[in-house]
C-alpha cells in the first residue's frame, strides 16, 4: 500500500492473492489481478496458476519490456509463494 515504493521499484502490475482481506490500493495507477483466496491449507490455488502466469507475462511485456509485477498476500508464506514457485 506504499505508492512511492511501487513507483520507485518500477511496478506496473500487482497480483493481490489476498483479495478477501486486502483491497487494491491504487487502481488508477497500477493494473491488478485480485484473487479472492483464503489463507488455508484447503485452498486450491492450482485453479489460478495460468491466470497468474499470463498476468506476469503481460506485466513483463508492458512499458516496452520494462514492466514489473508485485505478487503479494498477507503474510507471504503460502499463497503468493506458491504462485512465485509455479511461475
């Protein structure tokens, strides 16, 4: 939720893996993929792997190949990590 940090790091796209508990902060400036996932061992993230990969690839190709994606959840120990590993 730090606009300046996102800008300074060249972020163009944000993957919000905690859409049920975290709102997208700056929808006017960044492109978002909001995933309404529970932080639970029973949550099957496999359904979203290809959407996340496509979104990351779109981010990388934006701004003439200079775009960047930020992938986050709440604690960074399950949902976002699973997608980073899958990518």
